C-alpha cells in the first residue's frame, strides 16, 4: 500500500496482457527516454480492444489474470467505498473509451502530452517500442497503449507520421498557443485539442514537396534523438525540462528548417 487511494501487489499473469506505454514525463521532442511496462486486461478486436473483468477473464481461461483482477476489484471497492457504486474500476480504467477505442493494428502513433509549456510531439513506432520493451524488461509485449495524459494520431503511413510530428514541433505552433496559455491557462498549460484551434494542419500529401521535406526532417530528428540517448550524448536521467531543452539545442539547425517549412504549410 502506498497511500489511502493506491495499492501495490505482486502476482503472475498471462504474458499476452503485458503492454508498453509512455508517460508524459518520458516524452521528448521527436523521441522519448524510456518505455514502461503495464498490465492491461484487454484483448484486441477488429475495431479496438475488449476490456475483460475478473469474471470474463476466468470464463475465457485466463485464470491468473482473473485472480489479479479479483484483488484489484476488491481493493477498488474498499478504497472507493460508496463512490465505487457510481464508477467501477473498469469504467475508470477505460474512461471515455480511452483504451478500448485505440487501434491494435496501427503501426505508428504521433503522440503529444496534454500539458506542454513548449509545444512538442514524437512518433512512436509500435514494432520498435515492442522490441525496446522486451529488451528492457525481458518479456514480450502485445502492443503499445497511449496513456491517458497523452494524445495521439494513429496511422500506418510512416511519412504521414513524421510529417505531422515535425509540424507539432514547429515554433509556429508554440507561438500561436502562447497567447492562449497566457490568457486562459496561466500556470497550467493544458493544450489538449487547442493546438488544432489555433492552427490548421493540412493532411499529408505525398505529392507536395514541402510535406515530403517535413517528413524527411522528422525522420532525421527522430534518429538523432534516439542515437544521442543511446550513446549518452543526451543523458536520459536529467530533469525532464532540462532534457527537452537539450534536445532542442541538439536539433537547432533541423528545427530552424522545420519552422521555415511549417510557416508555409500551417493555415
């Protein structure tokens, strides 16, 4: 037990319920510093994920998961008391279908955190993340799930993903968010969907040379960040604000070109 509303316990579950994720504190411009391992009681479907509870897990033969979920259900009821009658643990986990509406088949996610003092985003290659998670934790993972404080665009087109990521890292976006932050948000830079209120981002068109150039720059930036973290040129243990600033310094020339192109693309 860690607090009055949180609990911890150890157990064994079927490996297929292990997924990779990222927290807001992991996110960097064009990258991330580490992947996390999470247990989620979900199975992929044609249109998303099905959320299992203890009863349905046991009925489908997942006895270890069922035991884990029974303990979680009991702890939720004990800790939440009367509030648990209004929202059970599964409704809270999948609030607004935040998990079950995600695609189990999309290869790429363009991810940005809800809270940003300087606008940024990164591309998550699901296959790459799965390999990283297996190397880090020594177990296979079934996929990547976007955490509740992050927002994502799903696509199977790598060029589209890197193009959008480049735009979301452009200073023109941050400039347009700046006045909104100062006027309405003060010390709480919650950008959510406001990015798309202040800037029209055209859909990716392979026939547009500027779009292709932004996608190529996005790829280069992602590779440079990944290599710098792997080599130690960027220290992933730094405080997150400092690390993000170091990334921007590393990519200064690329970001200048991204911004030049973005100003001709963003509506």
